[in-house]
């Protein structure tokens, strides 16, 4: 799995994901965050600008991508590079407002509604998370469900924010 963002959420997601059998790779442009001391469980750490790191990776149908960067612009940049890959999962953290703004920007950049509709945003199961470890639990639980279940249970599906964009932009 690929975690874009080496902050606190990325760190807790990496720990949990590795403990349930995911191979963890982490991308961040900050060496003081993306390092073996903070991510001892990571198989690969990439300290580089997001665009160059992601454009150089081969993403396939076994790749799970989690976008948890430090800000709106970095999240948008990561999503731009990952949304049209064949990844098994692409999820992005954020408020509904931020996600809508990013989706609108990416539609303007030529990314299709169909591609955006498959993005889990906000990512993770809704469990009322109040802390970073709880957020990580909700994210990793969703990853395990996608990996292990042949069909994703309807009870866990969230409506895509793309549907709300259709209503407001048509």
C-alpha cells in the first residue's frame, strides 16, 4: 500500500496496515517526517516532491493508495496522479468541503467524473473517530474490507461527493 503523507495519520495508518499484512510504502517531501525512525515498518520510504515520486511509481490493481498529506494542495496533487491509475483503492482524507473543492478543480483539469466517483473521500469507515489512532483504525478497517471482501457491503458505502457536484454544476 502507498501512503502519501508522513504526518501523524500516515504514521498510525502505516503501523496498523503493516500489522494486518500490507506492504507499506510512504511518500512525503519532508525528510524529517519520512524516515525510518518514524516509519520502521515501511518497506520503502520516498522523500521527494509528490508529483515526481508518484509519476515514477507503477500502480497496479493490487495497490491501495491512502492520501493523508499536510494540506489541500498536496492532497490535490496526489489525487491527480493516482485517480486514474488501476489501483484497487484510492482514498483521501478531508472535510466534505475540501473534497468538493478538489474534485471541482480536478474536473476542470480533465479528470472524469467516473474516475473521481471511485475515490473514497473522506476515506475510512464512519465510526465517530475523535483521535488520530481512531482515524487510522477507520482507514485500515476500510482497506481490509476492500482487500478481503468480494463485494463491499452496502452498509459501508458512502455516497460519492461527485453526485453532489453533478447536481450543483449541471
